[in-house]
C-alpha cells in the first residue's frame, strides 16, 4: 500500500497546491485554540490531530456569494434594467468572486484533512443540490464547486466524546464523498484511492510502499435512530417536551453554521451605489427568529423550542423522508461548540424515549 | 419534480431572473394591485408555459425578490399576471410600478393542482382575499376545459366589500350560466 | 452541594423556576439548567466549570418570578439588567455563590479533546491524567475579577471570597494577552489585524446571543433586512462593521463577563474591543457597568444643564 511519512505531508501539500487551492486544518494566527479549514500556504503547519470548529462546507457553499449583478434605479427610471450574467455558469464571466473562498466557483480545490463525516456530508448535500444539470434543485454554483473539489480524507483512529458517526452503518470507515483516504499509522499515513481522482493522486512522485496493515478505526458513541423519524412526527405538538429539551439554548447560529450538512440560505440585494447592485445569498439558519418571520408579522416558530424542533425534525425526519438520508453525519461540532452545552444526542434520545 | 415544467428558467441559470416589462397595472383593492407582464425575450415569452397554481419570483432589483402565484390561466399567452398585496419592502416597490417599467422574473416554479384526477367530477373552489390569486388561474383553467368537468362552483370571501379582488372577473362569473358563483364578506 | 440544593428548594417555594447548573453526565462539566420542582433541584451543582452567565435568560423570562444562581460577575449583569428594566428586582431571588474562579472549559477541550476528564484540585488541575498549572486554564475574565462575591443577593451559598477571585486563585488583574501586542502596532497594522480576525467570522451571532445585555436579539439591527442597516454578506468588512455596532451598543453597559469571546467559535478576541471601551468609559465617566443598582449609566442619562452646558453658568 502507498505510504507517506508524516514529515513529508508539507511536500504533498506543495504538490497538490501546484494545480489547486488547498484547504487544510490550520491554526489561525493569534488564536492557538482555534482550528479551521483555511487556505494552505507553504510553511503553514497543518494540524491532523484535533477537530475543526467549523465544517468545510463553505468550499461548496460559501458563507455568502453574489449570484449576479444588476443595474436599476427605482428612483430614477424603472424602464432601464440590466441584469448581469449568472455567476458560476462556465464561460459566462459574471460578477466578481467575493465569497471568502477566494476563487471563482469551479476553480480546482483540494480539501485536505476532512474526516469521514465531513466527506460524507458532501454526498448528503448532493442529494439536495444535484450533481447533474437539471437534477434535484439544480444549483449551478454548488455543482461547479463540487465538480472542482478533490477530497483527501483523514481516517479517524481516535475520536472524542462528541463524535457519533458510528450511529450510521460504516461510521469512521465510510468512504462516501472521499477521493483519497489517509490512514494514520506508525510514522505516517497509508493512502488509499477511492475515486479515479483519488487514484490519480497516488501517481504523484511522493509515495513510498509500505507493508503496514490498515489501522483500527475509532468506535464512537451511537445514537439509536430506529423509528425516530416517525417518532419525531408523533411528538411534533408535544411542546412540553420541546420546551424542556431546549431550555438552555440561546438560539444562536453556531450549530447550524458549523454543521457540514445545514444548507439554508437567504437571498437579498446589496446596492453598490445608487444604480448598481448585486443579488447575494448568505447562509441562514432555522435557529433564528427572523428566518420564519412572515411579512404579516406572524411567526410560525416564535420560540426557541419551535425553532429547535425544526432543526431536529428537518435533520432526522423530513430530510430522510424527502432525500433518503439523515441530514447529519455525527461530526459532533454542534455539541463541542455549543456555548451552553446543549447536546443534540440528549434531545434525540429524549425524543426516542418520549 | 421532473413533471413540472420550468420553461421560463434556463436550466443553466436557475438563480438569475429574466427581464420582463409591465404591460398593465390594475388596482384591485386599496392594497392589492395586479401586474400583467411579458418577458422581454420574445422567444422566451413564446415558449413560456406553466401549470395552473404554479408560482413565480418577481424581482424589483435593489428591493429584492418575492414569491407570487401566477394569477392568469395557462391559456393566456399574451401576458402573465401577478396579484400583489402591499405588505413589505418588495411588495411596496411593486406597487410603485407603472406600465412600461421593467422588472425581472423567475417562473414557473412550485407545484400544480392535480386537475387531471378531477376529470368528470363536480368541482368546488373556495378562496379568500389575496389567496384567490392562484385560484383565479385554476378556475380559469377549469373554465377553459369546461367539458372535462361536472358542476363548477366558486366560493369567494373577503374581509370587507372593498377587499374583493378581481371585480370584473366576478361580474362575469356571476353572469355565467354554467358556473355557480358565491361571494361573502366578513363585515 | 447540599447547601445549594437546599437553598434552591427553599427558593422554589417562592418562585416559578430557578436558573442554575447541572452536571452533564457525558462530559462531567456543568451545563445551564432550569429547576422547576424540588425534585429537579436535587441535581443542582456549582463548581469551577460553571462558566456560563445565566443572566442572559432574564430578559426572555421577564415578568415571571425567578430564582437565579449567580457568581460575582453574573450578578453584575443582573444589576445592569435591573437598571435597564429588563428584569424586575421584586421578581428575582438571587442566590449568590462564593466563586473561587472558574475554568476556560472550551480551551481545555480544544487542547485535550472534548469531554476530557477535568479534575480541579483547587491549586492544580489534572486533565485526562496530566497535571498542569491551573492558572493556564483559568477563564480570562477571572484574571480581571472585580468582585468574586455577588453584589446583590437574597441568599448566599458557599464561602465568601472576600475580594476578587484573582487574588485567591493566584491569578492577577491583567489586560487581555493580545492588548500589549496591539498597542505596539501602527494604525494600519492594527486595521490589518482586525481584518484578519474578522475574516474568520461566520456571522453566527453567538456573541450576541450569549450577551446578557444584547437583549434586542430577534430584532437586532446586525441582522434585520428591514431596516437594512447592515449588509447581509459574510465577509471581513461586514463582520467588523456589525461587531463595531455591537460594541458601541454596549458602551457603558458591558459588564465584562466575557461571554461573547467565550462563545465565539472562531476565536476572535472580542474582549479586546470591549475591554478597551470599558476602560474608556471608566476614565471618562467613572462608571463601571454592574457596580451598583443606584448608579446612573452614563449613556442613558442626559441632563441638559450639566451635560450640554457644563456645571458653570
Ligand atoms: C408560495 C407563495 C405564494 C404567494 N403568492 C402571493 C400572491 O399571489 N400574492 C401576494 O400578494 N402574496 C403572495 N405571497 C406572499 C408574498 O410572497 C409576500 O407577501 C412577500 O414575500 C412579501 O415581501 P416583502 O418584501 O414585501 O416583505 P418583506 O419586506 O420581506 O417583509 C419581511 C419582514 O419585514 C417586515 N417589514 C416589511 N416591511 C416593513 C416596514 N416598512 N417596516 C417594518 N417592518 C417591515 C415584515 O413584517 C416582514 O416580517 C405568496 C407567498 C408564497 C410563499
Ligand atoms: S443549541 Fe447551542 S449552538 Fe445551537 S442555537 Fe442553541 S445555543 Fe446555539
Ligand atoms: S447536526 Fe451536529 S453532529 Fe450532525 S452533522 Fe451537524 S454539526 Fe455534525
Ligand atoms: S436544520 Fe435548520 S438550518 Fe439546518 S438545514 Fe435544516 S432548516 Fe436549515
Ligand atoms: S448589537 Fe445592538 S441592536 Fe444588536 S442586540 Fe446588541 S444592543 Fe441590540
Ligand atoms: S461569535 Fe464570533 S463568529 Fe459568531 S458572529 Fe460573533 S464574532 Fe462572528
């Protein structure tokens, strides 16, 4: 099997960075206790031990992005209207890229050091956004980024108390969404290609051969899903349960924004002067009051309990019903980072026992 | 989903709306206006088709984009109509538009009524207020295919007499001999 | 914790619910809880992992009779909320707890893994078997602790600290670890520093949601589309802008509880901004938010004669 010594990882990253932008788990300057997927540059030291606080989903769905530009003025003349090319359509040019990913959609990108849960989350999102034109919700920007993404996954030989990916069939051994998988072993990593794109990387002139066996992978906590999907529908109106279960929640956007599978967005116009503007979309989250506030002033999810119920219901009941897969891969980020220590598993188990 | 037509939207650019021109503005009630629109791209307008009950997204660039039912029937090929109640930012901007002004539209979207399953049966359509918009499209579709259905009844309610939308249509429905039209107001 | 449990039970005879902490069995650290019945109160704990400022819940529960377990710093928020009429003194039973400084649990988890066993020996700390100086993992706000005993309370549990927690814990009143570095930077470099920091912001608004004083919340202008004060994009420019809005809205109101920085998932040193402003407010007006129920917050007090024309005729 192919092998790479730990000390040669920077060389591998260097090779990958020749043809693509490489994103890897890095410690931001002046913030030693933070680990995020950030653009890798020569000299930057990747951390392949700890877990990142925010998922790499922005590589396929940036925090915000312009969709197209326009020129129009209600105040002056409503007869003049120009609508710029759609962004993300190959060859269309379109508005400039300001999405924080730093590259136009469709630019070759390598995600290095994703975990199995992160890689698998991409396939969970594919079910919604579609990989082929006209498929599912047909999002060309997502598709362009997804097609240009190579995922080098880091297999988990250890986990922490927040991980629960073993709740799904393959757990840390899942290869879904990965192109190449690195397995930590004595002195370095064994490499296994999962897709053609991954196999192609194994041709690079950096790998050694090794006889070492594949390591044993981590075994995480398991949430028994069973018939939870229907159970959640049954207890939909059980507000007593939802209120008690979410008492400590403060209704921020961390759990949804950090989550690799949450995909909600808002579309709005930003003016750049009096005539010119851009239509943008940004992440949005069902934990926010404004997410469901209707124009009449009515809000169907007025309290935190209503909103958290939607978060759970969408992930573990409605999405499985509509797309055939849970909208969660057990990465544990929402548990590790929740400012008030609300553990989604407690709510799921509580619902199961209700 | 593949059964729902999307002829107004280019598969490659589903998020970008197409420019359209306001042909006519009808003041329906103190807070509802109907806009009749046509895509600027003539070939697009010719191929544009939708099913009764589908919606569109109407943009006033700078203000934003909002969802409205297409209130005209699929058989109406000259224009498509949105009926808009003034409530917030986008709808207020829409209410300021006049004939000749330009906007942008993404349509059609969303679902339709299972009108094929209803064939041969008596149909009662019940609607109220601005909720009448998609039902206008539906009812006109049923009228267009009058022979396929049994009795047609339309029950339409509004808060007060001045909130009744589509007065011209109402008069015609009232006068029509083969449909049963009932209106009611709350106060 | 017999004392705390008994006190909560006693308080429950008089109020609808008590805000406090329970131990999360999965991690062994404290998590916020609401006690509605005496039976539930059995699970109440207080220890050095009780980092959260429970006063954040008061505005949403306004109008109900409540009990709240409060450390010295939390009580400052309670005071400020009462001054701003977001909580009524008569509706509240404050259960003060003697605090001997608390731990930065997030920092511990991020270094040693979520759920690592934390054994706080009082003078040293054992983390997953490794022993280290406790001071390294003290919540930063405890280094600048003003008063470990709550200023207002109806009942008190535990040992009185008799001063700032920093003194008992061996910590020191010290500025933010980054502030000296920042002082040395030229203005342009400082701007670059903040741009870099805010480029990580994901606009999750956790900083706002955990802040007891950011009680506009659902209608906060950092987020509303109507009115469209702040742009909706997620980028360094907008994030810096909205944080400046937040900071300035907290002028003379921030009690320095450190919750925003603690909650920020991407490690932006938000307390650098708050500290700086709090210092300026103290220099200018001699006011520290949360000091006293009788104090008059400078940004909410305006007397024409004095403020506009000065004292002299
Ligand atoms: C499938 C579907 C079909 C629909 N069909 C129709 C239809 O056929 N006809 C129709 O009329 N409507 C229809 N609607 C409703 C329509 O989409 C909304 O009325 C519209 O989106 C409102 O947009 P807005 O920008 O005007 O409101 P917004 O400005 O987006 O309002 C957003 C929020 O801001 C608040 N707000 C708005 N303006 C102000 C202000 N000036 N000051 C303070 N707060 C304010 C509102 O309370 C609201 O909560 C439909 C909706 C759906 C989902
Ligand atoms: S569960 Fe935690 S992270 Fe999620 S909204 Fe509530 S407080 Fe925020
Ligand atoms: S819901 Fe939580 S555990 Fe599941 S994928 Fe999202 S962040 Fe990870
Ligand atoms: S859980 Fe909420 S934010 Fe996440 S995808 Fe579902 S609706 Fe959107
Ligand atoms: S930032 Fe300002 S508007 Fe927003 S919640 Fe805080 S105080 Fe209110
Ligand atoms: S908590 Fe941090 S990441 Fe979230 S909005 Fe505040 S500054 Fe940004």
